[in-house]
């Protein structure tokens, strides 16, 4: 090992470390990232500061469909196995970088952890039914990621394909790889959006580390192919996973009763989660009130909020009475429009249940002081309660803060939120997120009025007053336009 100081403008900012040889018996780091394959390179370079990585001289295609190129090159005998690095627009100026095509013997989670640390960004690993595991990172990290993969010996320079941003919104969809970029296709998508009545459900489950439980939940969803999972966001620190599920309905089925494929799919996923997860054994740094912590329905395209609320209320009744879990409703489902945060406060949602700002185990026996809208009035410790609602579209946007001072971050969160006199239609809370980081986690209740850019600037301003640095924030889901496009493309490809 050779370790050299890195200096910028006369100040030491890190170290550059070279591992000249991979040992005959790989270290735990090598095993985690590379497995024990004998095919890995004997020369490996790890660079600990992203800003000092060398530039990659990679030509970015601009006049043709990169998927068509990838498909053509990969179809021949003896063709290279390419790694595709793409950018997706998320909302406004915000974007995501995706990495697809790494060899299966690599530990994607270990690579993700190193990328997040190197580039001070957040990210996740998603499982696509066609493409396998895909790494997602906040922001445009294409050049950084490509340099990292080459310098770390994970891939060779000539096997990386960097793709440009498509005017249609993205070059890569989570469920469908082949995307047309022609104006005719864009017009077709737009016309379908205008005619479609779609409903979206965001399902948040208190588990992300138990692969068997998650597999059971996702297999339950596949029993209802008309309902499409357009995004899966897992956070292992929070020990929480969010699913975005979309399906259609017709005016003749506007009551959204038991025949709705979306309702059937979500009910199956909830049932599988309750059977596979024990809240008494759960711990994480994100608050929760149950195994199935939160379910929210949003109308999309030509659907109305009343229609989404009818679906949500029908599901809430089934969860409460058929699955025997106390269930609360809010928003368009509640007769007086009670809000989600009001119910959460009454249930003690925001108070950590153990040291280290952790939420651990089931709810206390006296937690159910509020009478549920559906289901039993007595609490089951290993299941908790469920909260179901219907609202217009909500964006979830988190801003990492580089500190362990959670009290300072909570002060920032209070001042950012509308409740604390900050940005209207923004809800925020300060949470621990890893050993050396915290986050201001925000719900943007009206993202067309107050968007992520405004939240980012306000968090930066308030953090500066506290003497703290922040990173670029990230979304936990796609925009509603992107969700619709993904759903329509997936349905089209299936048909």
C-alpha cells in the first residue's frame, strides 16, 4: 500500500491510496466488492477523493438511441459486456444517475456505499425484473461514477457506455429497457396520458434488510400483473422500503371497488408484509407506527381525488377488518380531511423509542389512545397500526447534512417546515442517517408551488447559520410525469 497526501490550494484534503496487487487471499473488502472471482484484475487502484480522479475520454453519443446501440453490440457472438451509465431527469434541475450491467459477482451494496461516500450523495440499489440490479445515485454523476469504476478495477474503460439525457425524460426506465426517442412516440405517450385514468399507491413498509420478507412482498405483487411497480426505494439505515404501484381503471369502474387491480395488488403486498415481518424485532432511524407504516393513494392523469379516496377507503376497511389491524385514514378519505402529520403526532410517531435516535420494537401498549377508523381498537404489538390516505401528488425530498448534531438538524427542519413558519406546504423532520450524517427529510405537499430547489436553498441557508455543510438532496421516487411514462411504457412492452 502506498498512501500519498492530496493537496488543493495548499491545504490537505485527503489521501490517494494505491493497492498495487490484489493478494492471493483477497481481503474482506475485495471479497465484498469483487467476490472471489479469479477474473478480477491483479492491478487495483482505489481513490478516496472523487475530485482528484482522472478524466475519462469517453465519447458520449448524441445522435442515436443508446439502447439500440447497446442491443446491437450485445447481440453478436463474443461481444463485450458493457456497463451502461445513464442520467434521468427527476424533477426540474434534479436528476438521477443509473449504473446497469456490472457483473453479478460484485457486491452492489458495497459499491454503492463507496460511491455515496466518495461523491457525498445518496443512492440505492433497485431490482429490475429484466435488467437485474441497478445502482441509482442522486445528481449527474456519470463522469464520477465512470472514473471510479475504472480506477477501482471494476470495469475496463472500453466497456463503459455513457448515455445522454433524452428529451423525453430519460434513456432508462426501471421496468422497460427499450425506449423510443422519436417525436411520434412522445406524442403517443402524451395522448395516452390525456385519455388514461390512473391511480398510484405509495406503500411504505418498515423493513429493508430482510431479503426473504421483501421477496415475499414483491412476489405477492406479481400475482396482479395489471398493477405495475414503477419504483422501489430501499434505505438500509432507516430500515424502510417504499414501493410505487400504478394501475388503470375505467369510468365504469370509477367506484374503485374490489375489482380494482391496484387495490388487489396492494392488499396482497400488505398481507405478505404482515405475515413476514415482526415489528417487535424491527429497528431503524426512521419513525414508524407499524409493519405497514403508511399507504397513500394519488390520482394520476384523468383520475380524480375522490376516486383515489374511494379506493383508499375500501383498502383501509379491508386491512382493518380482514387483516385485523387498527387502521386510520386521512386526507381525502377522512370526513373532515384530517392530515397525516396530525394522526402521527397523536400516535407519538416522532418520538424515538430507544437511545441513539432509534425506533425499536413494537408500539407501547398505551399508544392507541386514538380510536381507529377501521379494525380492532386493541393494539397488536408485532403488527402496529396502518395509516391510509389519499392526496394530490406529494414529493419526498431529503437533504443530507454533514454532522452528527441531530439537535441542530432538527432546528433546521423546524424552520424549513410550514408548521415552523418556513416554507408553506413543506413538512420536515431531522433524522440520523448513518454514523456521520443526518438528514432533513421533507414532504413537499404542493411541489408545483414549493419545489425541491427552494427546499435545498433554504436548508443550505439555515445550515450555514448553524455552521454546517449540506450535500445535494435526493428524491425517493420519480416525478408523477415519469411514473406515468414508466407505467405506459411497461404496459405497452408487455402487450
